[in-house]
C-alpha cells in the first residue's frame, strides 16, 4: 500500500499559502472523475535547480531592512524546509537596469590589459548579500552571471545604454573580461556556475544593452569567448549559455550557434525569458532539434510597476513554470529576489514586481502571490529530480510531476479558473480523490513504490 499523500495548497480568497492540508490515500477503486495520471516509468530531463536574481537593487533594498528582516528574507528563499530552498541564482556583470546607475569594472578607456579591473563596486552590497544567502542555504549557490553591456568605451555608441554593439577591436578584451570576473568572484569564495553571453541581445533599451545578431553571437563564442574560457581552464566547469532573451526567437537563435560545430562545442545550452508571449512550442522544438543541449529559463518578472497583491501575477508564474518544465527546461530562475514598494530601485524607471516587496520605512515585508507559486515547485522538486509523466484530462488543470532523488514524487496541479474541480490523482493502478479549488495551485507529495 502506498504511503499517505501530503497535500500543500495555495488558493485565492483563502488563508492557504503553501498550507499543508489533510493527507490523501490511494485506493484501488478509481472514481469516475477527471484525472491526473502520474507514471514514473517514463523519465525526461533532470533538474539543475530553481532560484532568483541577486541585483544591486535587491541588495540595496535588503540592507535597508533590519537584521531581523534580512534573516527572514534569506530564510524565505534559501532555507529548506522553512523556505524555498533556492540553489541556482543569477546576477549581473557590470550594471543592469536594476542597479543604482551605470558602472563597469574597467572604466578607463583603452585599458585592453584590464589593469584597472576591479569588482569593488560589487563588494559594497551585492557580494555580501550573496554570501549571506549561501550561508543560510548551507551550501555554495550555483551562480549564473550575465552582462547587460560592456564598458562604454568598448562599444560603438560610446555608452552602456541604448543598445550599440561591441567594437570588433575589443572582442578579445571583452572575452578576457569574463575570465577576470570569474576569477575575482572565486577569490571572494563565490564560484560561478554559468555565464550567458549577453542579456537580451536584441533589445535596444533605455538602460544597459548591447546588440548581437545570431551570427555575431556565434562568432564571438567560437572565435573569442569559447577559446578564452578554454585557455583559462574554465570551459569544462563553467556552463556557457547563449541567447538569454525571449522564447519567440529561441529556436532561431539556437540554430545560428548550434549548426556551427566549432561554436557549439563550447556551449552548454540556451537561456530564455517570457516577455514576448508563451511560445512554449519553441522550447520543445529547440530540445527536439538539439537534444544534447540544455534549456534554462533565466528571467521573468511582472513588468510595469510592483503589482502588489495581484493574484494573476502568481498564476503567470505557475503557468510559465509548469509549461517550461513540461517542455524540457532544466532550471528556472526568477528575476529580482527583492524590491521596494515601488518595484525598484531602477535607475531608468523600469519598475517591476518581485515575490517579496519591502517597505523599508515601515520595516515590513509583503509576500506576493508569485512567492507562493514559486514555492510550490522549488520546495518540492529538488536538484537531481527527473520529470515523469503527469497527464491531465482537463485543460483547466495544468500539471507537471517529478521523481526526486529520495524517491519522493511531487505532482503540481494548478487551476487558473474561478471554478473548483474534484479529480482523481492516479498512480500505479490506484487513485486518490483530490480537489483543486478555484484559482489555486497544489503540490501532492508521496513516496514512489
């Protein structure tokens, strides 16, 4: 007989927030209801991890809170089982829009030897926050680092903002810049797990940005960044990741690099964002065409202000996470871990939501719906878990399921409608009678037979 099923639930209009409910039991009799069928005999991708982004904005907000609030934030994200148990996070190389202003680590024009390279700016707040998070996690975090722009003097437009391109004469210097960054962070005790070539390489933004065509990214990887990582002895342990932009062009941009074996050999996989529609089929197509390459969701946020207490924000997270995972994504990384009540600071006014918003004047934290939706996946689907079959008979019940290394199966079921459903959770020729409240997400956890 299968052990009892633990049930965790978050539902709109209730007090349930990752709340453990009464356990369920599998029975031999299968009720005549809509169903979610779980089959661990069919296994797919292995999970690398889940997390959020350390930005200067997050760190600045963090250090305006009391030490007690700081610890609460870190536990909420990095502790397990009290929090989400985050293990894989992103940060920025040089400044990004969620910085307090433009900065680079090598500001002296023409410094091709990088003699003036320094990460002192990051040592003020960003690095200390990452270190404190790793301490609460009880293990080193997997860090992905992404540049929004090279230093202004390396670019065709002479500034970090408003797009522009990397000047050809600085391609080797810029490649060595990544190496220096990795080395300096490792001296701080923060090993870098992955590097993306460029954040959003087709976005000409008011803030830090730099444009690459697919062919330019391919050539930079093949002729400069890949060989430089290899020469530094880093290519075997640092994951080099391309694209780092929206799903709409994911396949097209992956193809531009992967179809060149000389470039593809340096690349671990492709990262993507959610800002141009769902396009989940492009995630699947990229896997199907290049199954030896990995897929990673590297950024998503509710744009246009803080959207405080809007339930639909959480549902957007749940929908995207479930569908990305069901289309071969191996890691899912949220954007800012923490922002203030405005959805900032942001030096260009590009305010956004974050799962935790802090009012540092009142010393209070506000947990958003997205925080709980993220937790329904990250707390129960752990690194090393393999995706298994989870087939729903209703479009309104979105689902994914994973088998963890400890033998625990986690099944996530989300309902974005304003109707509740009873359904049969089927496993191994048995079924449990379960319910999915209106506008809810549930995680069911039980030991595999």
